[in-house]
C-alpha cells in the first residue's frame, strides 16, 4: 500500500498538471516548468550519457516537483 506522502504528492501533481493545462501560460507554474524542461534538454544535449528528451523530461519533472513542494 502506498504511503500517505506519496498519495498526497501524486494527487498534488495531478491537480497541478490539470490546472496548468486549463490555464496555460497564465498559471504560475507553467513558465518555471517549461524553463526547467529547456534547461534539462540543453543539459541532455551536451552530456553524452543522456539524450535531450530525457533531459527535457527530467528538468520539467524537477521544476514541477519543486513548485509542488514549496
């Protein structure tokens, strides 16, 4: 069974993504998440170990997590 913290994190993440989808660029989390994705994509393109799509996803995920846990 999942821990309550994980369930809360997943629920908060889903709600944040839904709100970002509805509000688009007007949502306060959209720009930081897109910026994190762009930074991750550049890092993925520069580093030989990962590709830019992996970097894009990782950067966006880290930015989203930091926005949710504030």
